[in-house]
C-alpha cells in the first residue's frame, strides 16, 4: 500500500487552493464531503483574491505581498485571515494537494498561461513538500 505523506492512509487529507472566487466555491463544502467519505483529519486552505489571474498570483508571490485572504477549515468551520502571503500558506501545512487556477476572464485565452503558470508552479513547488501533488482547477471560459 502506498502511504505517501499520510500517517493514516485514507483518513487524512490536506488541500490548499490558490485561486479566487472559483476556488472559494470549490472548497466551500469540501470538508463535509470528505468527512462524509470517511476522512478523519481534514485540512483545507484557500488563498483568495477576487478575480485573481495567474499573472497576479505570480506577482504577489514574488513580491511576498500580503494580498490574500487565507481561508482555512480544520474542524468543519472556516476561519479567515486577511493580509496573508502565499509563502505563509504554503508553509502552514504539509499539503497533500495544491490546486491552481486561471481567472475565468482569461481561462479561454491560451496566451494568458505563458509564462505565468510555469512561474507559479515553480514558486509553489519550491516551497511545498516533496510528496505534494498538484492539480489544475479548470474554470469555464467565457464565449467572447
């Protein structure tokens, strides 16, 4: 059995989302869903800036700006801390999964991903644990 970063295989999960209102929507009920699925130690974080693009995330990270509201749920209730920096949230837990996303206004524009997605991934990966996995939170693209 692969144990990875979990002391209790199948019982613990730590997820950090780096995003905007779409990551807020995606994580809002995640604690309850995971608990209903049998998880016992759940930690969910969400680094939130409204409408934040990949380029903005990179700028905030590189500048060590305290631009984020850091939402966290460890017991079924959300707490919020204003003025958080990305590096702080990355160091807060040994995250099992970290998700990233582009803002919906740019998600359909392929040119908006370069070089920002690679830069954000490099920044996050350099500060996350060796066993962390990564996921792309795909939002819809607007027709226009």
